[in-house]
C-alpha cells in the first residue's frame, strides 16, 4: 500500500497557501493546525489566522496602536435631519419625553443640567419582566472592554426617593449588519421597531447576567475577561423592573450614568 503523502509538501507552499486561504470558518483553521506539528507551524509561518481575521473583520487593518480611553461612547441616536435608519432607533430608547429623558443624558457627568435631573427613562410597563435596551456607538470601531459602569436613577425630587434600577444587566458587543444607509432592507428593519435591534446588528459577544443593586451609585460590572469589540456597538440589556411608580402604577427603569 502506498504511504500517505503530506499534501502540503506535495503541492508546495505557494499552491498550499492559495488553497488554505479559501477557508472561511475559524474552526476549519483550528482543525488544520491540529493535524500535525508541521501543519500547525505552516499555518503560523504563513499567517493563515491573521489573513482569515482580516477578511472577517477588515476594521482591524486600520489599528496601528492601542490607547486606553474612558467614556468614549456615543448613543445610537442622531439629529432628525440625518438618516432615517438611525432616527428610528429612538423607539428602542423607550422614552415618552425624548429630549428630556434621552439616552444622551447617560453620558452626562453631572446629575443635573440647567436645573433639571439628567437621566434616561424607559416607558412604563405593567409587566415588571419587560426588558429594555440601550445601544451605544463606540468612538473606536476596534477596542478592548474590561468593565462597564452603570448607575440607576434616584428620583430625589419625590418624597419617597424611589430608585428605578433594573434587576440585572447584560452586555453585548458587535457591529451593524449593514453599513448605515445601505440597502432598503436595512431601513425596513429599523422601522419595524423594538424587535429590529437584533436584526440590525450582529452580536459577537454576550456577557453573563450581573445583578444590579437598587442603590444610587455608579455600579461597576467587570467582564469575566477582556472583550475585543470589533465594529464599535455596545448594547446594555436592562433585565427586569424593580420599582412601580406611585403616580401611574407602572414599572420603570431609569439610568443616570453609563
């Protein structure tokens, strides 16, 4: 019986590289490098993992250095004169008084602005299990996230000083499914409302749930390990409602700072 041949050696490096760079699934590349030590070394020497990563995430090619930055996030919202896709995302921000209770307020370092409380508010719900989401666009499309800080809002102007925290939080990172403004299907997805969020983005990381304390302080949620966010989108899921408002008997979640 003829002995088995190492096809990489038989084909030669140039032809082998052309064939192996056609792999599109990282798991296939892992299996390739698990065949033998020589195949693993061939993959490392020829940068097969790097080439596949650059094809999957072209944003990485523009990263020449790393900076440590804080609070470099923007809410996914725009001026009404901008694209309809991002304008309709306001429905996901869930506020009756958009300008006064905007997601933009969560990035304000002060507790009050122009004499009024600065916070984001959900819509009221009779069901305390209804979740809410806040979606942010990171300044950098490529960054490493180690922890996220969230502070629930306490209504200091109410006699009972209610704190409108969530029961738990969960974080997702990812990138838009399509560039903003590309394709009519993208616009249709955004106009579909709250359920369109998962259709509009591809989530590459989902954290475990973290319990949120019903306390008026900036709560730090450290991720189990540093997360590479490629695409610059951060979603904060607010899971479960704690406080029922005494005015309308509905449950709310309100956030002061992110």
